[in-house]
C-alpha cells in the first residue's frame, strides 16, 4: 500500500509541476504575441493580432486544464 501511495503522490506532484510549467509558457507566449501586435499600425490588423493572442492563450489553458483533470482522476485523487 505504501508503494502505491508514493507512486500516486509522485505522479500527482509531477503532473502539477508540468501543468504549471506549461501555464507559465502560455503566459510568456501571450506576452510576446501581445507585444508584437502593438507596433502594427493598421487598427484592423492590430486588433486581429491581439484577439488571436488571447484566443491562443485561452485554448492552451483550456487544453491544459482538461489534461491535468484526466491525470488527477487517473491516479485517484478525484473520484
């Protein structure tokens, strides 16, 4: 039982660490995309670039949330 418990806890810890690492990456990518969009002089193109930066960020975070939930369920932390 002790080995199973340690395996589960280690897996959950690793999953959380990977999750937060990827979240940091998503924030950094959004920051870069937003920074690159503001020098665009054409309002329509700039707004589209800003909108795409936020859309890509939301998609990345949503996908990560689904993945972490699957891992947590797999290892029995949520029933």
